[in-house]
């Protein structure tokens, strides 16, 4: 997989400032976005990505959960953590970490909180094998992630639901700002959304998963919702911790599904109350990550014309790739 070249000497803040000043920029959802290595980011995200590329040291046994924002990251973090750590934390145990920690805190992001103020060394302290997450496109991952053989689980989602989820979330967490749906829709259709174009993000990981299926597991939120147990088994196989026959007959797979279900996670006090700042300078309610948890909620928000337009764009962009929604 080709890696993008970082166009910086990784110097101090001045160099990083001049980096963003050289990038193409345009109006974004709540502040200007900058085109960095082919994707739209905020300046903080650009600088954080540069630091990740320069300083993060991948290990061969790292597992990286990669998602485009609002594709089910929180769910995937809960599932992967529960599956990977079930010998240490039996799924039905009373003190299970999923009951007491927000899923976002169970699996740390590479690029968040923004690495300018939150040094990446904290990831170095984690024992192997590390479970990590990222919203970065695959071409912006630190080069070692592809050369060392880290495994990637990529989760994507039907684009109209992604747009609607992202629109709700943006207006919820950015208290001093409101974007109307029509404008968010136009931006999204032009490929301008945080970490977008959405389809390029998906296509990068899709092609990588075609080239190296043992390295990249490509999942779809909508299919996971339709058959969570099968996907939990697939995830366990991929993570190298398949369910034993005894576990299957004891119903452990179904317990994982139930523990990490939208209804269960949303109802837990750790997820339904309180405020946390996981981005760095953007405190948000823990409940912001749990909204409707449905497939097809776009029908309650987009007109048929909007739906047709976005469908056509995505179909055209994905043409010939074998990927469809
Ligand atoms: P909606 O806004 O459509 O409800 P992310 O975690 O990547 O930010 O994605 C958030 C989306 O995943 C939200 O979608 C949220 O409700 C949904 N979600 C959160 N936890 C979930 C779970 N356990 N199962 C299914 N969907 C979940």
C-alpha cells in the first residue's frame, strides 16, 4: 500500500503553522478545512497527523481499528476490546470494563487527543499486543503500520446514515455553532467533511483489504447490525482469538453482542452521564456517541432527491471497485 509523503520537516510549531498555510483551504463545516494528503482536516488534525506520522512507533502485533467518523467506532471499540480481552475479563463478569468505562476510553486513538499538547508517548506505555484506533485514511497512517504487518479492522457505513449522524453530532458537540442539514449535505457531496471525501476513505481501506485480506478486515455497520453474532465470530478469528466450541455452546458470542449492544451501552451510567474531553479543547457529553443506532435513519432527514443525488455520487466514485452500499 502506498504511503503519502509527509511534507514537513517535523520542526516546531512555526514549521507546522507554515505547513497549514501552504495547504489548499476552503470553508468547512464549522471552521476552514485544509486539504492534507488528499483529505480534508482541521489545522489541529493536520498537525496531529504530522506528529503521529513522525513519532508513533507501530509494533508488528498492533491491531488498529480504523473508521471514518460516525461509522460505529464506539461499537467496534467495545466489541474488539471485549473479544480480545475475554480471558482476562470474562464477558459476563460483574466488573467488566465495558460496564465502567466509556468504549471510547477502552481503545485509544492514535491522533486524539490532538498530539501537539498530548504527547504520543502514552501509547508507548501500553503493553503488546496493543488495541488502537484511528480515523486517519490508510494513506496517512505512519508507514510502519503497513510495513511491519499490523492488522487493521476497518468499519464503514451506508453514506447517507453517516452524513445524518455526522450532522447531528457536529451540532450537538459544537455548542457555539450550527450547520443546517442542506449545507452539510452539499459539503458532504463535494467530498468536504472531516476526514473526507468519505468514499476515498472507504476505498483506500477496501483496496488494501482486497490486496491483503489477512491484514485488513473490512466490515460494514449495516451488515453488522443485521447479523452481529456472525461478525463477532469473524472479528475474534481475525484478532487471533477464535471462540472455542465450549464458548459457543455456552452462549459467549451472544453475551458479547448483548453487552456491546446499542441499547445496553446507551443505558449505562458511564455512557449516559458526564462530560469528557477526548479531543483536546472540546469537552462533550459522553452520551453524544449514542444517538439512534439505527440503519436507515437518513429516511427521517433527507428528501428523496437528496438521497438520489448522494447515491449517484457514491456509486460513480466506487464504480469498478467492487465496493457498494
Ligand atoms: P447514529 O447517529 O446514526 O445513531 P461513532 O462511534 O463512529 O462516532 O459512530 C456513532 C454512531 O454509531 C451513532 O449513530 C451511534 O448512535 C452509533 N452507535 C453507538 N454505539 C452503537 C452500538 N453499540 N451499536 C450500534 N450503533 C451504535
